[in-house]
C-alpha cells in the first residue's frame, strides 16, 4: 500500500482560495487543508502583533512590526497557495466557495485597521487633553505664587496652548484653548484683581508681550485686554508711592506717559504731582520742616526728570519742579529755625548760611544770618541758644574788644542783640604759656606800648555771650565769655592765645 494518498489534480482556484484565506491572518487556509500546526503559527503571529499594537498608542504600531507581519502574511499566502494547489479541501465543498469566503474574511484585517485607526485617534485626543490639563495645572499653581518666581512656568503653559492650536487645530483639546487663554490671562493678572497694583505691573507687562508669541487673530480681544489694567496699575502704584514719599514712582509714571500718553490715567499724572508738591509745601510749616525741605528738593529733581512731551505735560512739569525748588529754598529758613530750637546748632549754622547765600533778596535773610551767628555761639556756650535772636542792633553800653593774639579772629556775640566782626592779628603779639595765664596778676592786653587791633560796639543791658574764633584753625579752639552788662559801666574784652587755645 502507498504511504500517503496520491496528490489531487492541480487546481489553481483552490490555490487562490487557500492564499486568500491565509491573508486574513487567522491561518484559515491551513485549516481547510488540515494543517493545524501551520494555522497555530498564524494565530501566534497575529497575537504577537495585537500585543504590540494594543492598547492603541498615538504613535501607532512600530513600522518594523507592521512590515514583518505583512511579509509573514504574504509568505503564508504563498505557501498556502503552493500546498493547496494539489491538496483537496477538507472543510469546504468547493474552491469557489473557499475563495469567496477568503475575500469576505479580508474584511477582518481591513476592519481591524480601521478600528485601530479610530482607537489611535482617540488615544491622540486623550494625550492632547492630558497635555492641556498639565498646562492648566501649571497655570493654576503659578497663580498662587509671585509672578517673578513663576514667569518661566507661565511661558511653558503658553507654549503648550499655542502648540495645541498650531499642531492639532481640529482636536478637542485645541477647541478648548480659547477659553483656557481667558483663564490664563485672568490668572496672570491676579494681583490686579486683588488691587495689589504695584505687584500687578510686571505680570500685565508680560501679558502685553503675548501677541509676539500667539497671533492676534487667535487672541481676539485678549490682545488689548492688559492695556487699561496696566495703565491703571502704573498710575495707582506710582501715585501711592508719590504720596508716601517712597518708591520708584518716576519710572512708573514715565512708563505710563510713554506707553499710554493718550490714556485717562496719563491725564491724571500732572495733577497728582502738583498735589504732592502742594502738600509738601504745606508741611514745611509742620512738625518736621527740614524733612519737608529735603522732600521738596527731591521732588524738584524727580519731577524735572519726567518726560511728558508725548502727553503734552512738559511745561506743567517744569512749573511744578520750579515751585518745589523755590519752596525748598524759602523753607530752608524754617528748617534752620527748627534746628536752632531743637539745639541742633551745628546743623542750624550750615542751614542758615546756605539759606543766606542762596536767597540774597529774601526778607528773612538778615535774621537767618543772625541765627547762624547765635547758633555758632551756642555751639560753644549752650546757654546762648535759649532764645531765638532778633534782628535788632546797638545799645547804650560800650564794649571794646581787643586782639592780643598773633591770629586774625572773628568775634561773635549774641544776647539782646546778635552780631559778629573780625579783628586783624596783633603783629607783635605771641601766644601765652598756659602757666603764665594762671599766674597771679596775669592781665592780657595790658602793654601800653602796643596798639592792639580793637573795635568798640554798643550793646543793650543784659547778658551777652561772646565767642572768639581764630582764623588759624588747626590747634585753635574757640574761647568764650559771658558778660552781664549794666548801665554806667564801660566794658573791655581781650582775646589772646595760649599754647593750648584761648
């Protein structure tokens, strides 16, 4: 007996039918030929492809896996056709029916490809939605922190929104981007909504740069949304700082005037500056006139530095600056009086001398000079500063001051009247030793053969405080004398130098 049945006659239709059945990926061509092991190999190959492809991924099936699987199906179809050419079908009555079934079953891989494509599209949508959610979370968390520390996070979120709109415009995530951008703007501008206008300036300035990243036609009204809010923040922050006398208000007003020169907020800048000058001028007569004068001097410089040409405010700013400068100069007198009353004599001397020099025609100049002299005396004799000197001069009592010193000296006096004068050095005089000045009978200005430089002044009755100051400076300390002048007497003051001072 033969070891196997004789092969069937060659049938091309049968070969085509087996090939078509194997192209379904289920190995059905081998099944109708009872080649169960080969059918199992087809099932394993298909299962491996499904394991690689599922679940669907936005990147799809790796290209190498698809190529290998297609080559495997072609190989299975070719091998099945070769085997089926001379092998009778076991499960189907005819090759025609098998061919038709093979064609119908080709819908299995085709339908699978369509379903996989849909699954892949959905996976892509979910990926984009997750990307959108991450950007939303980044914006939400950034809104809870100071802008400067999270600016980079805001930029990353904006890039994510922009990428969704540009790269996947038809996706569900991209359709939500316009609403997300509104939330984005509102979150970045949170300090403005909280009325923290100084903190709102930086984020609002940033929002005005967004149209450089995202096209204006995508932003719509958001492109100009920050403008009015930024103008309000710049004005309010600067005005608050100006009123408090602190902060960099000139920079903020300057930015407002240059960026939004036609805005309603820009029109309020000059009145705010004028009001600040007015209030400071008024405060010169308050408890701390010196601080007010310093503030006026600063205001004059600051206001003069404002550039309001675009808003047509240069002339108004110039007038405000000039008024602040004039008020500061005239207020210096009030400051000096306050310093004198508070026994800040060194400061009072400098302030009154500066006032007299800067205001030669001011009605208070003469008294300022008197106060400077009295303050100079009070530096050495504090009792001399108990009362503010007037502008009077002269009196009924003659006082002669002689200079028994080798230095030029200035004599300052204050009391019922205040004044000063200078005496030239005594050419033939010299300094006395300290020991000689404490000896019994010491009497300077007593050499009848010398013509001591001298001057006689007339003073009223009362206590007058004298201070003699050497022009030599180094090593010379002022000398003082308190004279209680009474009518009917003639008084003499003598200035002399010891090796340790007067």
